[in-house]
């Protein structure tokens, strides 16, 4: 299951992780986000032991979105050692996200 990133846990769970991290920026009102959400959950289930996979609700945690310059959703950031190393904007197929994650493992 994907982690729900918040202002309180983002640094500990995402930035200080020793595993690659996927951060899905989304909102409930966003149609493409609803398409990507189940894919992110699948990846969280598939890679839960090798990566941290989570979501940031941009309406609730806008500060995190602003810090990373997220202007369009869904935006998925790939972090390694606390740094953004790749990203994907818009609804993309699962295989594209898996390829980007596999490159970090």
C-alpha cells in the first residue's frame, strides 16, 4: 500500500530513505490522477520491500508541491538519496513508471 506523505513525515520517509522513492502528487478532483492512482498502488505492492512508494495530496500539502515546483498533476517524482533524479508528468502507463524505478534499484 502506498504511503500517505504529509508535511510531518515527508522528510523522514522520502528524503532520508535508503531506498528509491516514488512520490505521486495528486488531488481528488483530478481525473488523470484517478487513472494513475491504482497504478501507483500496484507498484507499491510490487516493490514495497525495495522502494518507498507514496502519495502527496496537493490540496492538503501544498508546501511540498511548491518546494518541488509541481505545477501539473499527476506529477510523479523519483528520488534517490533525497534528490529528485527523474520525473513523469501526466497519466502514463505502468511500464513507464516501472522502467524509471527499475533504473534506480
